[in-house]
């Protein structure tokens, strides 16, 4: 069964704020990528990022730097 043509598009991605582990400290790979993006964007990386905050910051910095586009 296909969704109705007027049905809103649903994203398979869950909002990082809703992640069960979102409040845990950011992972090493997240911090590494945030650092790279922040350097390119000319911004400082906040200390003590959570997984959710790091994910949101990655999205923002990708937009700012043009990285992550298909």
C-alpha cells in the first residue's frame, strides 16, 4: 500500500533530542568530525558536547561549510 499523495513525508531519521543515548558524551568520531568542520567554518567547538548536541552541530556546520551534500 502506498501513502496518500497528500500525506506528509516522513524522515527515517530520529531527532537527536529523542535519542535514548543523546545525553551521553559525544563519541570520538563525532568530536573528530566536529573539530574538522569547526576549523573549516572558523568557529570554536563547545566543550562537553553530548551525542545529540554533536549531531546537531555537525548538521549545522555541514550546512555552513557545504560538506555532506550529495
